[in-house]
C-alpha cells in the first residue's frame, strides 16, 4: 500500500499548510498524503507524530468526516495487518510509538464506524482478535519518553478497547479475555505507572460492565490480587515487586473512587476495600 512516501519535513509542511488553511484538502494528493502519514505514524518527532499526524487523522475522521468508508476500511486493515505488531518482540525500542499510535488510529476508525456502520462484522471480529493479541503481547508500557514524547501504549490501547466495546458488532463472549488482558498489563514489574494509565484502563472495563460483563468477573480478579502479589514477592527482586505493588494499589484506588457511592457497584466497591486492606 505504501509508496512514494514524503520525507518527514515535507509531510510536516503539508499537514501544517492544511491545518492553517493555506492548502485545501481537495488540492493535495490525498493517497500520497495518507500513505506518508502511515509511514511516519510512529515517528520519534513528537510534533510530527502528535501535533500533525494524529491530530489530522482526528480532525479528518471525526470532526470533518473527510475520509470515505472505502478509505477508512483500507486504513483499518493496514493498521491491523502491518502496523499493530511492529517491533513487538523488541525491548523498549522506538517501535512502540508505531504500535501505540496505530491503536489510536484504530480507535478513531471505530468511533467513525459507530456513527456510520461501514465496517463488516468480519472486520470487527478481526479487529477484536488482533487488538486482544496486541494487548497480550505488548511489553513496552512506557508513558512519557524523554526527547521523544508520549508512547503511552496502555492508555492508547485502552482507548481503542473502549471504542471496540461500544461497537454493537463486537462479540461479548470476548469480554472476559479483554478484561484479563488489560488487567495483566498492570502486573508488569518494570515500569511505574504515573501518567493516569489507571484511569484510562478503567474506561473500557466500565464500558464492559455497563454492557453485560458480570461484576463477579472483576470481583474475582480483585480478590485474587493479594495472592498474586504474594506469589510475585517470591519471584521478583524487591525493587520490581514494589513496582507491581505500587501499580496495583494505584489501580485499586482509582477503582475505589469511581465505584464510591455507586449503588450498582456496591459489591465491587466492597471487594476493592477488602483488597486494599489486605495489601496494606
């Protein structure tokens, strides 16, 4: 799909001109522009990646609806087939920017599909499977990377999962797998989550609860947390264990706040209180 790619500087200039109204969308080589944006979607230049590529996709897909369904469907399949697992086997490489910002583009397409219903059932099921596989495989959970900006893979894939959960074509039988995969991201022992990952992770979990996920499935995960931490304490060195413990407590505290005084989540809230007391 990708050919005749613009250099990063040229791409930034073209996107800037469109943003500032100096160049009309109808005047550009749209195919080349979109291909170039995909090629640079994981650029380590945060201005190009965030300010120009992602924000342009957001504007064109959600605000102005400039990309037709055929184009969006092609973008969807290219993201899933070629970008989502880019460099997934590498440890803390720049490939995480491609993967993470691909999930944001997937989220935008899903949000547009929720309005227009252009993706087929098979396409949604493919997205469900591949996003779930990505969540299970992603090991690079860095938030802000000095000199390169936001990677934020946990937050970004949580956004994509939330849009997927809201799609009426999703198979609800996948909720349990999605819940466990997202939850497991918080049990990694190498990175302290300090950039609101907990709040973003809870968004798709609440979306699933609102759409039929049994509360008991979440309660069981919470009840298992003290035993899980006890096991990890024997397996990890002290520093790594306390990373996991800190992350888990942060997630539980956010969960506590969001279920407080919510009658429908009374049993869930109590399980959080019990778990926090046990951990402390």
